[in-house]
């Protein structure tokens, strides 16, 4: 169950006419904080993001369904908390941008 402040932030974004991904941002941020606190372990940064997006969908944010993955995740983090470090999130963002660039070319 998402925290009340998370739901409040998401509703405010919806009222402001923000995109669904922006509305889902607070859910993803909350999930990253949970992993950092040790409430549960996510094996990868993508997994933490996916959990947050899933919570957002359940809360009513109109996000597209998750993409079907064809290849399994190759790398696993040694420690679950290292998956949401600033460095890990930065690496994930760079990889995702690279994938988008290749897909559009």
C-alpha cells in the first residue's frame, strides 16, 4: 500500500495535467527509498522501478502495460541496497537512453 503522501503527490500531478509517467514518479521514488531502508531487496534497479510502476498502476495511474522481456537480466547486483545507489540509477538511465537511441535510429 502506497503512503498517503505518495498518493497526494500523484493526484496533484494528475490535477496539474502531467503525463502518466510523471504521475508515477512518486511511487517509484517511494520504492527506491524502501530498498535503501532495507524494507525489501530488489535485485536490480529496473526491478525497483518496475515495482513502483506496478503500484502506480494499481493506484489508478493510466500507464501502459509492462513490455515483454525477451532476454533475461544478465547482471545481478551483489547487494540489494547497491541497486538503488546514485551510481546504479545513473547507469540505468544511461543504458535506457542508449536503448532508446538505438530503437529510434
